[in-house]
C-alpha cells in the first residue's frame, strides 16, 4: 500500500480510513468508533463490519486538517488508519 502522504494533495476534501488488523477485537473497534466519532452503535458496528469483511472502511470525511486529526486519534487507539484525497 502507498504511504498516506503519497495519496494526499494539499487541496480538496479528504477521507480517513481504518484498515483491518489481526490485533484488535471487533468489539474494541466498535467502541473506538462510538467513543471518538460519537457514532451510534448501529453505525459503528456497520463500519466495523466493513473493516472486517472488506479490509477497510472510510470512517470520516472533511478537510485535510480534520482528517489528519482523525487519523492521529485512530493511531492513539492502536488502529491502523490513513488519509487520502476524496475522489468520489
């Protein structure tokens, strides 16, 4: 996978993604999404299942600064996260 810095230009909207790992429990990933993003349980569980089944899930979108903050927060929780330019 490319490094996050290779994926992001300095302008335009960005997304943050959480990637699958074999370390964290599914319940912990759900807890992080509920705690940090304040997502309701149903949305947090849905995103967790995307990570589990698809290998990653886009968990937030916004400015580069906001996404850098979200990625850093996911790292502080021990999750693998990256940011990229939103091409959608």
